[in-house]
C-alpha cells in the first residue's frame, strides 16, 4: 500500500488544498493530511477547527485520514508508514523553501520522496494568508473555500 502525507497548517484549508488532496489520491492508496502545530505562527483557527474543516471537505473519501501533528514530518511519516510527501507549489517563490524542506526530509529519512504538485490553474493564486486577509476586510471568500470555512470566516470577522 502506497501511503502519502500532505502536511501543512491549513489555516484555513482552501479549494487549492482540496484540489491537491483529491488529485493525490490518483497515485497513493491512502493519504494522511497532517495539520501542523507551528509554534512560529499564530493561527486564526484552532487545530481542532482546521481538522474539522478538512474532514468536512473530504468526508466522502475513506482513503483520507486527517490528524494533528507536531514535530518532524519524517517522524510522523515513519509512524503512519508514509513514503511520499505531497507538497503544493503555487509560484516559483514557493519552490526554494519547499526544495530545502524536501532535501532536509530526504536527509532525515532516505526512504521518503517528495512530490511537488500545482493546483488547478484557476486556484494557483489562492493561499490561506490571502483568504484570511480578504475575510478580515469582509470580502467574499465563498469561491475560495468550502462553505463551512466561508461561514467560519464570516463569523470570525463579522463587525456586526
């Protein structure tokens, strides 16, 4: 069984993330979506909320497991038996950081490969940070995130 892992903060999960999750299933038998606890970031949503948002988006797909993690990705990969890390690239600017991380992960676990994926063309510009910024100013995020996330963003930033 080929197990992949797709890790990120997913704060919040976007349609771009969902696209990569769905398309990853064409080359893995099981995908673990790992919601990272990043001590360097102040998240908008709790880990529990982010997990709930992702699960609601992929609840139709039994091959996807969503879970929290902190620590090294390679340790989680060993724990779940993953040999493939899925990483999303939206622009050339993403590549340098992702490339460094892929090389370090390979250094720490020679059995782990990294696959870089680009979202659908119409989702290439979508990032969690842009979604948060749009929501902060009460812009429409309905075409960028699933309805549950859209509603949570509206509630979080409502000025009423």
